[in-house]
């Protein structure tokens, strides 16, 4: 049995699955549903109006641990921006080939190998969501609801350049501070004004001092706007900033400090409000996770390299629910989120072989 059908992969790559293109995402899901149902998996469709439907493929359950596979069907490319599939000797190119239609296909091919050998699949389910690239605002509740039903979760984002799987991801939050001041003529009535821009500048400096690079905590004010013109004391300003962290203690430290900065008026006559919040909490390595990886290494006679990443994924939601989760089970690729996105053919073969072996040990009750 071939490890991967590149013609089949081409079919899903050439479907535009930009998150905002519900029709395209659902078309991708329909293809996956036909492939998964051929393996005896039941499709539970979570219908949505504004984004693609989320698909939960469920296998028969027997005694033993339960494993969830997780992927997303959407990409970042609007229609007519990047829709081509190209194959070379060592690489394949196209939207989602590594992020992460290619990863979904790794999971599919490994499941096919198991079905081919045993005639059935049990205790392994697959969840494909439709809105990861825009923050999983719709699907995160579903992921969090399903996660406690599983002992383990494998997320099929791209592998590292040396085949690394991901054991940790930073938590991330986006925040907005809206500052209200008082307008005044900068020439005639300067002292009557309350400068919202100045308040924003002070708050910006206070915020960035919360960064602690040794602990990999960063606060970045990525956008600042405000004011009416050079001759007017600014009546309003706005800051947009992001927090990333690797430790829940750091999260709590920074959130407390942010609240104090927002509710302190450094310029008399100004006030501020805070909105936004944590989008994905931190995925931290754990002893249970390390034990599961160690058993894979022993049973599969391998030494899996691991890494922690600053970027987030849906693995964050699963980890927050307490399920043992690892990420990066897709093929290695690079150029994701650009028109140069590609994935390694060799990595596809290696990943499918390894994941198939892991599934074998799982359904046999050894993992």
C-alpha cells in the first residue's frame, strides 16, 4: 500500500479553503468525510453558518485508552491569491501543504494503513475544525468540550526541520486599551486639555517593561493610534498589544500588571478601558506527556526530538482541558502563510510510517 497519494493530496490543496470561504472549507470536509467513512468512521457534523462545518470522525470504542487526532481544514489564502499545486522531486508546493492539509493527510494515510491491516479502527477519533487560522473563535468551545473524553491527543501541525514534535506552545492574548482625554486648542487652551496621546505613550512604556525575555514572556504594543491633528490636544487614543508566555505564573503576573496600568491615570483628566483577553492558554510540557513520548520511543525503537514553539495552535485548547497532548505530527515544511509554502516528500513518508506504528501500539493497548 502506498504511503501517500499525491494526486489525492492535490485535490484538497487546489480547493480554496480560506477561513472566510465556507463553501471551499466544506468542500474539503466533504472529501475527507468520504475517505474517513470508507474506513468505518462515523462523521458527526457540527454545522455552522458563517464558517465551515466542524467534522468529528468517531471509531468504534473498545476497552482501552482513547486517542484524538486533531487538524484544521482552513488556510490563510483568500481566493485567487495562492491556489496552485506543484510537485518536484523532493518537495510539494501549495496552500496548506504543511499548514495543515498535508498534516491531515498524514493522519488519514496512517489510519488507512491500520484499516488495511486489521479491517477496522477502534479507539481513535479525528476532529477537523474550520477556523483555526482566525483564532478558532467558533471551534475552541467544541475542542474544549471533546478533549476530556480522550486520554491523548495528537495534533498534525507541521513537524520541525529535524522531525521534532511539539511539547509546548506559548499562551497568547490580544488586548485593546481605549483612552479618553479632553480636546482643546493646542495654542490658545493647551492647559484645558487632557492629552490621550501622552497617556497612551506612558502606558505603552509601562506595558513593554513587563517583557521578561529570560522567562520568554513578551508584551508587544503592535499598534497605536489617536488624536485629531497637530493643533489639537488629543481627546482619544488606542493601543493594541499582544501577550505571549510559557508559564501560567507569568500569565497571572502580567495580567495583574496590565490591570493596574489601565486603571492608573498618568495624565490628569484621562481614563481608560481594557478589552480583549487570553485567546489560547499556554501548553506546558508535563511528566505525563514525557512518559507517553518515552513509551513511544521504546515501542517504536526511535528517539523523537522535541521542541517548544512560540506560535499557538489548537493544541493549546486541548492542553488547557487536561488531556495529554503533543503537536507537530505532520510532515516537515516551511514557507507557511506565504506563496512559497512547501512540504518534504521524505518527511511525509517518515511521518506516515511512524504514526502508523504508534496507532498499532495504541489499538493493541500498549500506549
